[in-house]
C-alpha cells in the first residue's frame, strides 16, 4: 500500500495526464490544418468576389453596352449614378437601371444579363407597370440592380 501511494499512484496519474496532453496535441494539429484550409478558402472567395477591381463608371458603360447590343425591342428609361458602399472588407458598387418593354423582351434581357454579363452580378430585379391615363395603356418596366465588389485596401 505504501509503495502504491509513493510510486504507482503518481505514475498512473502522469500516464493519464500524458494521454490527455497527446489528445489535445492531436486536436491542435487538426485545428491548424482546418485553419489553413479555411484561410485558403477565404482567399479564393475574396478573389472571386472582389478580385476584379474595374472602374465603376466603366462597369456602368459596359452594362449599357451589353443591353444596347441585344436585339430586343426595349427602351432604357433611366440609369442611376453609381452608389458606393464601404465596409471593413469590401467596397460595393451598385448600378440601377430601369427598362421598358414587353414581358418576353424584359424577361429575356434579365436572363441574358444574369447569365452572360460577367462584370457585375444581378442582385435584385423588379417588374412593375404604370398606366398612362391619356392613352389608357399599361406600360411594363423592369428595374435591375447590379453590384460588383472590390476588396478594400
């Protein structure tokens, strides 16, 4: 009993502590690997979201050029000035354009813009109509908001 209290008890406690530390060390190695993987994923996403820092005015001109090159019968009613929002990580540029046309032409334009326009992303679209009381006709409009991002410096 005396030898157990003097030697074996401490040896077993040290062995238990050693196993516990080894387990924590293995978890730490796994955490470093996970952290490295997450950092690489964040870098890839940053490049995708904010990698291309085009001048916002050029993006707006490219939007107009893209829309005008379609063979659809539509009218551009208005285009707002570029709206800039900044946070700690990104600068967000928003472009808003309002277009008039038939439902088929507007929906095709929206589809083509989402699918093929790579310099900015469609984040919102809204169809609405207005009635002209003089001619007693309904006119259909499409408002599209496009955004592109730039990594803050």
